[in-house]
C-alpha cells in the first residue's frame, strides 16, 4: 500500500514537471516595427515662388515594436 502511494506520487510529480511547459508563459515574440504608408506619394499643385506649402504624410506602425523615423527624403 505504501509502495502504491509512493509510486502514485512519483507519477504525479513527473507528470506535473513534464507538462509544466504547457502552462508556462510563452516568451513574447521578438519586437519588430513595421512602417505602413497609406499614401505613398503626393503631387503638389503649382504654387507661387516663396509660398509655403504644407502636406502631412501619415506613417503607421503595424508592428509590435517602436518605430523611429530617422531620415526623410524628397525627390
């Protein structure tokens, strides 16, 4: 009887240790930024020389990490 309890306890402990990975928290996926531009280009109309022209370009981050805009270039 004592041997059955000992064997049962050992099996229970082994099962808990073996399946502990199932209940463990999964590590977060590697964070990665993903820039998305709804508007790729914008063509300005004719303007008088010296006039100020403004247009806002929207950049969305569809990733799960921080997005840093390090450089902007016009053509």
